[in-house]
């Protein structure tokens, strides 16, 4: 017998290849593989297969169901569907196309083989037996007739009527063989199978049906369905079976049926044939249970998600409340920072303004602007000036600490000769050391002897450390400053040591915090704010360096502070000029003859400051006009057209910044040079002054020497 010829229609090439391999392995002939409906129609017409395996969901314009309908209409070839989507809508369409079977993906190869065999058998049943009349010489014949007598009574001839029945015998034998094969198939499949005639009498009942439905075939075959299964009367089975017989349509449905312990969920497929229906029951209880478990799991997940969402909503509300609180706290902190800055600015102004008078008048007296000093007045005046400078240093420390804490202090780095900075720092504390008979030692060992650093801040670091060493070293002690360069590590180390009282180990961790002081009798006998080391620590950090402390905490053994700063060793050609080769200002002298008599306008709301500035500039040879507020300054500037304007920033009414802005907008005043003076000295002051129109800027207390130098330069530039 020739192998059945099968066409595979499947758009997933890997699965199509697996099916082909399995079919050819068991003896079927695969005539082709198609990946689309259009290709399937073409191959079916060309190859004329015995059966088509059709994937329901195909890519392209034609899906599997539509393609199967067209193949059946054109060639009456049986089709078995391969279904990956088992939803009701899809399956109803599939069964309406009258397939010879449906195999659900994923499937076992044995299930596919059995379905193919049943489909081929069903196709054989549907074909009508055609027995042709033919004459053969050695076939089985059915005949009737008798002899016709001739002359003398002898038989002359025989007339017979013969009918060749050899093809009928072959067909009957083939049909018996097909029935036997079909019986073997139906008994081997895992699905329950039964067949019913047109009166719904059971004609076949396989072993799987006995096991699934809990009935013996001897109790079922030959009996009406609803007599053998009274529980099925009035159920979906009666409706579906009746419709399949009446309308000759294949039907698919799922239902729960049976009496415990045989009750199960079934997937039921009903196929009509000439005088009855074939019914396949597949137990899907496990699948239904899995679906139910999945639904319950989904419900639990949804519940958990809802709970989690509610928790997240609650957490978000709490977070929102916390954010609101944080925003409120941040606003309070911002307000506190603004208040702090405003307080510091106000305190700076209030403290620097009288210091401007003290230091300015002291400098003016030392310059003999108000006449020569007596021998006793010189040291007294020196004491006044030193006290004022000490107060200024304290104010500067407070403001610098505030700037570094707010991240507003910017370094002004430049090439600096280290020896010059060290010598200048030692000179600043030499007087204090001399009063206590303290010996100052220093050693500088670095080549080249210069580095890129903010000179003013480095001096501030060293003076703070040296000043503390003097303060806490008893009379007759020693203080040292040692500087070494480590080119390999790129570090310059500044070590300040003393033979003082030492620092207890328990104090060391807190020593670099603001307002922390040593808690001992000697410390209480000395002045200080506790800001110096905190400022040193922050200035060192700004330079990218570090500071460390060593001390045994015993009197006489002292302390040792080490500051390590980055040191980029460069060539000698890049070194700055030694201090003795730099240009320095000479002693105060009268203005050059060509500048004498130039008109200078000075505006300040402090009468004392205004008076000594007037007297000092007049003594220098300038013609000086004063204004006590911003409005008066603008008026006098328009009238006098001065060579230079010197403006205090913080004046009542119209402040110095607004005076500058208005002056720069008036044609007659726009080109007049302006020097801004401020007692605020806060971060951004210089930038605000320059943005408003100032040509230069000085912080109070003002050095007369520095002010006169700037005025001379601006007047000379205006005359050039």
C-alpha cells in the first residue's frame, strides 16, 4: 500500500521541520511545506495530497481556517487543524470549516499520528464504493444460464450471464482491514471516544471512555445515549449532538460532566458523518484547575498589588508630608542662612566702620597729616593701631569662616616664594614672642623654593598656627617653623612646633571645630575666639591639602602641627621674581605736581570717616569735596565733574551701588572713575560693585596708602 501523502502548512519553520521529520520517520510522504495560505493553495493544487496539516494562525492575508475552506471547496482534501489559540471564538470558526480533526499545541508526536490515521480512516468511510462492471478471465463470477440444444440433441452452445465481483471482494477486504486498523487506533488513543447513530444510540465506546465516564461498554453500546447516561439529558450534550446531526456541522465546547468520582472537565469535539456523529472527550480537569489556580493567583496578585499600591500611596503621602516638612525646614534653613549672612554683613559694617576711623586716623597721625607727633605719642599711637589691627583680624577670621562654611570663599592662587611668606608670617608674631622671651627658629628646605598658592591664605594659616604657639608657650620657650619639599609625592610640608603646654589626646578630635578651646587654666588666661584652627582646617582643605597634629599632652613637650599642601615642582624659569626685585610702593609723598589740585568727590555717611578721608586727600594735594549721602553725591558730581569719585556702598536712602548705576546712565558722569568702599566685605561684594559700575574696590578699614595709590593711578589715566 502506498504511503499517505501529506502537505504541512505551518509558518513557524522550526516546528514545520520537526513535524516533517516525525511523519517521514513513521512512513508518511511529505509532499511539501507551506508558510502562508497563498503558498498552501498553490502546493495543494500542484501536489494533490491525501491530507493537509493546517496551522490555524498563519501570517499573511489568509489565515489557516480560510485556507482550509478554499482547499476543501476546490479539491475535497481532508484537513487537520493545528491550533495554538484554543479560545472559543477561534475554535468555533475552526469547527465550522468541517476539519477531520484538531490537534492542540503543544502536542506529542503520537497524538498527531493518531489524529492523522483517524482522519484518513474517516475520509475512507466518506468515500463511496464504486464497483465497475468489467470482464476478467480469472475473477470471481456470479452466473446463471443453461445449454441450448442443437441438432441431434447435442449441446450446440452455452449462453451465460456473468458479473465480475473481484473488485467488490477487494473493497470489502480493504474495508475490513481499515475497520480493524481504526478499532486499534480508537482503543489506543488517550481521548474518550464514542459514536452515535442518527437516533443517538451508542454504536462505539472505547476503553478510554470506560475509564473517563465510569461505564462499561457492554452497558452502553446499543443503548440510547440518555438511557445510558441519564444525567446528560437536558444538558449541553443534548443541544450540541442534536445540532451536529441536524446541521451537519462540527462542534467544539468545554463542559463539566459526570458523577463523582468520574466528574471531570472535558473538551468535547463532535464530528458528523453520513448517519451519525463521532464524539471525542479529552479530560482537561488539570488544565481547568491550573486556569482556576492562575485566576486565583492573579486575584491574589491583584489584591497584593492593590494592597501594595495602597501602601505606596500611603508612603507617598507620608513622603509628600516629609517633603513638605523638609521644604519648610529648607526654607527655614535658607532664611537662617540669609539671616546669618545679613547679621554678619551688618556686624561687619558696624565693626569695620569704627575700625576704619581708628586705623585711618592712626595712619593719618603716623603720616603727620595732623602735625608732628611727640616722643610719647608715637608708642601710644602704635598701640592703638596694633589693637585695631587685632580687632580687624578677629573680624576677618569670623567672616572668612562664614565664607568657607558657605562654600563662597575662592582662592586667588599665584606663584609665591615660600621663604617670603614664612618670613612675613614670623615678623607678624615676632613682637608677641619677644614680649614672652620666646625664641623663634625656622628652617626652609625646598628647591625650587616657590609654589602655586593663595599667598594671603597661606600667610593666614601660618600666622594662626604661630600665634597659637606663642599664646600657649610659657616664657623662655621655643617655637619653630620648618618647611620641606617632597618632590616625589608632590607635597610641601609646613611644620609649626612649640615647647608649650601640649594638647590632651581627648581634645584633639574636636580641636578643628569652631569655638573649641583648650580647657585649662593657662588657656583661660589668654584671649581667643576658638575660630583660628577651624579656619586653618578649612583653608588647608580648600587648597586640597591636609593638617595633622602630634602632641603628648604634657607641659614642656608641646605640640606639632603639620600642614601638607600640593606642590607642583616647576623649572627655575617659571619662578616668580624674588621679593627684593618686585615693584613696591615707596614712602607716602605728596601727589605729583601734574595731579595736584585734581577734584576728588568723597561720599560717606560716617562723619569721622569722611573727615579723615578729606584731611588725608587734601594733605596729599587734591581738592576734596564731601557728600553725606547718595543723593548729595549725584548732585555734587553733576556740578563738579570730579576726576575721581570715592563712594561708600552702605549709605541711607540712595546707596552707593544705585549711585554708580545712575551715574553710568548719565552722559556727564558715565566716564568718571569710581572707587567703591564697603565695610561689608562679604562674598560677592567686589563683583556687585564692579557690575554696578565701579572701576576699583577697597574693603574697610581702608589703608590710606592703598587708597592714595589707586586715586593717583586713576587721575593720571584720566589726564593721559
